[in-house]
C-alpha cells in the first residue's frame, strides 16, 4: 500500500463510528447508482464475478443474481460480516477479507466491479490495480467502475481516479460505455 492510499485503518474507523457510514442501505443516491450499475452490465449473466470493496453487501446481493459464482471482498471485518449475513441465501457468493491491490485472488473472472474504491487509492496503487485486473480478467471480460464525482476531502476525484485506471490499463481494455451525471461516473470496459 502506498502512502497516498487510504488504508484499512481509515475504513475500520468509519465502520466503528457507524455500521453503515455511507448510508448504503437507505440512500436514494446509492439505490439509483446501483440500478444504473446493474443496467450498464453488458451481459445478463456472468460465470465468475469479482466485487472489490463490497462493504455491507447491498450491491453484492444484486450482482449475485447475475453471476453463477461471485467473490466479494472487503477489508473491514464488521462490514464483511454484515455482507455475509445479508447474502446468506445466495451460497454461490463467497466472501473474503482483502485490501486491494496488495491482496488479490489468483482466479480468473469475466466480471470485475470497482464501485467507489479507486478514488481511495493513490496513483501507484491504481496502476497496480489495473495490472491485477488485467492479470485475472478473461478475454472478453468486463470491468464496471462507478465513482462519486462530487466534492470530497482530497484527491483524486472520481473522474481523475477513473481516468487513471483507464490509462494504466491501456489498450488491453476497450471502453464500451462512459456515463457521467452530476453525482457519479460509470465506465464499462472490456478486455481485448
């Protein structure tokens, strides 16, 4: 983890203060963003999905309906426990405690979802993340990124983080879709 990346301690403190620090279960913004994310998926079904930063498992539940196998990772134990409980009825969803890009599974995926995570990573870690994604994303596999573009405490913005990831991935990922509204930016990329 690079010094300009917010580490697991930052997120542990947020969850210690509030069990749902971003109001994921009740926010109209989150509901609309989840619906747009799911609508943007180019395929109705995926064999093996990977969700980075699953938090308390709200989006995970919906992704689980679209993936035959889904690995959802989160560095905060309390959030991961909530995500597991919320998705107990979907046994094909697996959960693991990981902090990316330093930790990464060694299995192939045809879908990687990066929702509100890249903008917490420093430039070097975004480049490392792009390398990890490319190493495990099957040819023809999709990456979906969605990030807040409003004001926040520090760099990078959601646009900067998304642009940095796309640049780091280079020609190995082709942009299929890029939508931006006043709240968030959504990118869909495909492995060449």
